[in-house]
């Protein structure tokens, strides 16, 4: 019986193509599976620690929108910041803050003490020197505004509403609105405004969330030194 060379060549080519397709599919599935495993591990870490979002900076429009909404809705508020300009920079902002304090169940607010040595350290060595930042130009105004707001809070006579100074150069900016936490950082020659921001949601057993909450509590307890 004769052999049809054309048919044999065609079948050989077809077999090679099927084998190649099979190998490509197998490799593709393996790569895809590996990627899926990595995504699942990353997603698992995010879920475990309550990481919801990471924003490139506090200038991110979406961050501003989300933060504003969370602050507006919050009844338990804890803030550790350098100056607190968003709360005490002007009379209008002070009035807005007063209203929020009255509405809240809990309000704890910490800023760096303007006449502490660490204020000098922050603005001499860490803040960008080419900016007329409010903390450098309006130190006394900040202190007066803070004291004005502090007197208002004291008149409320609520154990859950209090303002304090802390006395160490800040590492973090921590804002906690109910179960949501925003973390930014004070870097060398860099303001928190330009720092990446991590958005957390409280998770039971999350050591990362507990760490930042513990840092707020450490600063808060040190704030007791100023009466």
C-alpha cells in the first residue's frame, strides 16, 4: 500500500500544532495560576490587616472625598497631627470643629506643643525650608487657636472630649474616624501632605491596626504631661 506523503506531512503538522497549543495552554494556565495565588495572598493580607486603600498623597482627590465623608459620618474621632490646620487654622475652621465636637460621642485631638524643643527640631531639620508653612510662620496664632478650642471643649465637661499637646517630633499623622484609620508619615524634608496615605478598617486580630492604635495611645498618654 502506498503512503500519501502530502497527507502524512499535513497530519504531522497538525499534530505539532496541537502539541504546541497544548503546551502554550499548559504554560499559560500555570502562569495564570501562579498570578492568582499571588493575588490571593496579597488580597488575604489586605483583608487580614484591614487595608482598604493606599493613596499616593493627601492631595489625591479621591482621598479627600473619602476622608471628608468618613469624618462627616464619624461619632468617635481621634486625631494625631503636627499642626491641625484643617481644624484650627482660622475662625471658620474652629467654628466647624466646634460643631463636629458637639455632634461627636468622642473627640480626641493632639498637636505638637508649639513651644517645645521638638517643634524647633521639626521646622529646622525636617520641614522643607522653601515653604512658608503655617507652623513656622504662625506659631503663636496656632497656639492661641488651639487654646481657644481647648477652652471650649473643657466647658463641655465631657470625659470623652479632650484636646492635648504632645511633646515629641511626630512620626505619624493618625486620623481615626470610627473604625476607619488614615495613616500618613512625616519624612525628612517632606510634609505629611506629600506622604502616601494608608486607609485601614479595624480588623479583630490585626497587629498592624493595633500597632498604629497603640502609637496614638502612646502619644495621647504623653499628652497628660501638659495640664
